[in-house]
C-alpha cells in the first residue's frame, strides 16, 4: 500500500487552547498494535516500534549483548554433552538450547553479512563437535559409540534390575513414561511364600503403582512378567522382562529400594536441531568464493560431521518420508512413526546438505519428507493449513492394542497406545514450518500457494488478541486456547513465512513488546535462554 500524504497541521480553535501532546500508555500502544497486526491495518509497523521498556528486539545490539551474556555460562553451553552427564543434569541441552544459539548466529549473519557471526559459529561448533558420543567414548543403548549426541533422562525408558541375594539379575522393570529417573522402586516381602511386592513412586508426575504378591514362577498366575504385561501400559507405562536364562519357581529378589536409570538413545530430532545450523554454515560458505577462502577448511570438516551424524539415522528412515522408532528402542512408542516435527527436524539438515552438495540421496530424502508433510496438511475454511502432531493414519494417531504375545506387539515398551489426535502445537509446528520453507526455497517440495497457506496458519489460527485486546497466540496450528507468555515467546520461530505476509513479523514483534522477555527474567529455565537468542535473531532477520 502506498504511503498516504501527511495532513497539514490544523490550528487550534480560537476559543480554547491547544492541548499538549499525550503519550499513550504502553497498554494502549500494545492494544492498537495487536489490532493492526491481526487485521492488517495501517500503522502497525510504527506501533510495533514503541519499545516501552527500552528493549528493541529488532536491534542488532540486543542480540549481541545477550549473546555475550549467554557466553558467560549457564545451561546450554556448546561444551555441555547432550545427555544428563552435563553439569546441569538434564539431557537435550544441545538440542533445545545451544542449537538455537547456533541458528541465531546463522540468521544474524544472513541479516547483517558480518563475519563476526560466522566466527562465533566456528567457535561454538568446534566445541559442540567435541562432545559427540564417538569423541567422548560413550555409547547408546546398543553399545555403539557414534558421531552424534545421545540423550537419556527424562526422555528415554528407565530400567531397574531386580537381583537375588547373590546379585544375579532376575527381572527388569521398565518405565516408558518420561522422567523415569524420578521413580523409586521399593521391594518388600509378599504375603505368600516366594512372592514379593513392588511399589513404584514417581515424584515428578506424582504417580504411584503398587503390585502385590508377585511371583517369579512362570507357571504362577502372579508371574510378574505376565501380570505387569496384562496391566500395561498403566500409570507409569510399566513393562517387565526376564533376565534369567532358565526361569524357575523359588527365586525372590533382594528386598530394598532401587533407582531407575534411563538408557541412552540418539534422537533424530536432536541430531537435526544440532546439525541444521552447522549445515547452514556449510551452505553459506559454499555459495561464496570470498567466504570459501576464509572458511573452506572448517566448512569441509563440518560437512563431514553433518554427513556422519545424519547417517546415524538411516535405519530409522522409510522411503515414504517417515522416520520410525525401531521396535526395541528404549522409548515409549518404539515400533511407531515419529511425530511429524521430529521427522522433518532432521529434514532441516538434509535440505541444507542437498543445497550445499547437490547429493541426489539428500535431495530424494527431502522430496520424500516434503511429500509426507504435504500429505498431512489439510486446508481449513480460511484457506490456511492445519495438521496434527502425530502422522494421520499412523499407529499412534489411530491407536493400537496388545496382541497377548509381546513378540508380536507393535511396541515393546507400550504394548497398547493411542489414539492420539491432537493438533500440532505452535512450538513444534515451527520446526515443520522451517523445514517446509527451506525445502521450498531449495525447489525440492511445496509451492508458493503452500507457503501463503502456512503464513495464513499463523495470521489466522495462531495470532490473536486476548480479552483485553492485547497481542496473544493460540496454542495450536488450528487455534485452540490462548497460550501463556512462555508459548508466545516461541512464536518468532515462525518467521520463515514472513515473506508471504508481513503481519507475521508485526504480530511477533507486538508479542515481544508486550511480554518483554529478557535473559534475566526468562533465562532461568532448565534449558537456559538459547531460544531467546534465536527469536531475537529472527526479529532482526525479518525486519524491514
């Protein structure tokens, strides 16, 4: 829309003095901003630049200052392993914190073309590569030490091995519900001969399971493996497995209290989150003769690291574009399709590798992932896309039941599950959007109409105002309830679709001007504030 000519100044009426200029309150500015952002009205851009508390989220200085603050320490540092051996005691730190720092540095370079951000990337990536499993000499649950980053508690299945008085293993108790290491297993004597009672208490989810008079006699009606299987999944998604080569009557586990320990798994989505900005660095350098002269050696090193990391998940990939969790992998839904966002989370890296190398294998996988995602999208009444968290038609979306024989069940650790048909939440949905736009830019999937519909998903289904007329977001891609501030904080990760509708940027900036997130106020989360750096970078990146 062309700019409107300025109106000439009007003199004050002669019978009353001119009123002094009144500065609107921050609340009023935000209300007007939200109305403009949602309706697409004139004046939105100006309103969103009202930084009531002095924070300009579109300023390079804001990112730079907070990046320096992040480097001073706290959760999500680049030298912290992705499993719970890191000094913060929680796994996933590289995937859900440091990866956003790296992505923020990529977007800041793309915005300002200052190699300072590439130098920062090199410094962080070098540290991230030193904590790969193969470099640390640690293994996943199969005993394999691979060039990627494992995770465990709170995501993976927890094990407690019950042994006899001679420390010979008798029975594995397995909890597939997350936060298994917050469960204590207590074994006491049963009320009958050769029986025992097990009580499991999880303090994180506040759930307790008590199993009385269990037996290790395979012929008994109280045989522990069978009774637990029949009750599965139960409140803690509990299963049990024999550890004795020759099960027999008369064995009883040692009494006492025992901890559960989660077995490590390398998640495809973690690999994707960590390597996506690393592969972006490779793509950026490959496209510039000037940058190649300066960074060619690092780009070659990082390309090899990305190739090796994504190859770790070849056994999970299916030709229809889905990734699965192979049966027996110690996860709640082994044997099932991974959530859409986790499949395309790895796809983000594959897009960058396809662009940087032209490799037909990467191109083919991106095309298949794109086709899979496109098949999940449904057009709503407003000509916007909606989709679900779990793949429609998949085992979890449709639901599955146990067969009575664990060897023929879909899943080892959750014999019965689903149906689960919730819409995609906006945080995980940002991964879907990121992949879709990057695949479109690479001309490997989707078209311009698809991108416009994704933009409408944000402007029509996600962006909203609350009861006070202030900018807010819904929690899912189909609308739903209004999210808390922590949900709104994640919204700028949808910025890839801003070129198809500038209101995406306007509403996100309005959200940040409303909630005013800062490292001091919002960076004390368990994963730190890497996400905040990425979002400020996106507010810079898409600012016009």
